[in-house]
C-alpha cells in the first residue's frame, strides 16, 4: 500500500512550482495566489517562506545560482538569500489578462514555460522557449490553462498540457530546440478531473497530478495507465521527485475556491505531501542564462 504523508500543513491557495534542489536536499514550491515561495527540508523538517511581490507560477533553478521565477508580469532572476529580484520582461506585455504558469528547464538549459488567461477562460495562453541569451520564442498557442512541461529522459520528446481540453500533448523535440509533430498523447477521462503539473521519471513514465481528480497517475510511455495514487485532496497541482535517491514524490495541492463544506470534506487541501514511490526520478534542468 502506498503511504501518502502530509509534510506541510499550511493550506496554500494554489500550490505549484515544486522543484528539488539536491545540494540543499530541500524542496521548493510556490503558492501562486498567496504570493509565497516555500522551502521544505525533509531531514530537519525545517520550513521557510518568502513573500513575493506578485503572483508566482514557477521556480526554475539557474546554473549560476538562485532561480528564474515566472511571475504574473514576467520572468525574473530571484535570489532568496538576498531578496533580490531582477526583472527580465514578459513575452505577452500586450495581453494584460495573462500570467506565467508552469515552467521548467530542459537538459540543454533552455526554459520552457506556459502562459495562461488568469481568469481561466480565454485561449490567450501559449508555450514559450527561453534560450541562454534570454531571447523568447513562441512555440505553440491557443491555450486557456497551460501546464507541464516535461521531457523524456532522452530529451527527444516534450510534453505539454492543455488543461481545459484534458489533453497532454507530445511534441518531437530537436536538439536545436525546435518542436514538431504535436499529437494527443494522453486524454484524461471525464471522471478523473483535469491534468495539472507533471514530471517524468528515469524510466520515461509520466507522473501527472489531477486537479479535482483526487489522484496522481503514472502513465507509461505509450500513454496507458500504469499506477494510480489516491490522494486525500481533490486538487493535486504539481509534482517533483526528491530525496537522496530521487524516489520520493512531492505533491503540491490547492484550496482555492473551496467553501466551508468542501473544506470539511478535504481539510488537508493546500498542503504539501510526500509519497515514496520506489521509482527514481530525474534531476531538474537548470537554466544556463
């Protein structure tokens, strides 16, 4: 039986952006709507939090230290030790209703991120690639809510999610960062909520959090269901592999828009959970810019 353990009780409005930093043996995650960055150190149980100036969708580690953060109004270098924030710009400054949501770096050190309509209705969001020179390139569009991305272990496949369509796309990813051959890879069943954050393991299987689906699912490379982990909350928003052996799955969740009756049904909504899955994950990519 898989044991799901709550490790951070604070109810995030919209937990997201989970990323494991090996040299610290710590898990970082964000509360988008609460405007916080959190750090959890499993060995000591230590918890730290930093308030942010605006909504923050993701944290991407940098080779040079610190993070790249995806804020509501653009990317920024963030140094949590000094509280320094250096704005880099927003690819959609002409779309004021949009914000950056999920993002990661690939093995070549490029950032892939998605933007979305902050009201979660209009298909004004897009998928972008940010190169080492900080140039930003639109790679796909037509999304209301973007999630992912994730990469196959060989770096030749990019996964990206259209949450409202309940569809995880696969793209062929070339060495130069170009993508092609978008196809429906996984379509989530009607009774399983919406696909949210995801990550791949070292075997090439895709782990997906289900928003309003009460579960995390491991999908085989062919898109079939391999394993389902039942979760104690409905909105499971993002996942990262961590721990000394990268075999612990950390799952962020959300309490956004839950009324008193819904919170009574799932009092742990918004907490951070860990699950030892016995499968090794991949270390996160780091931005080289």
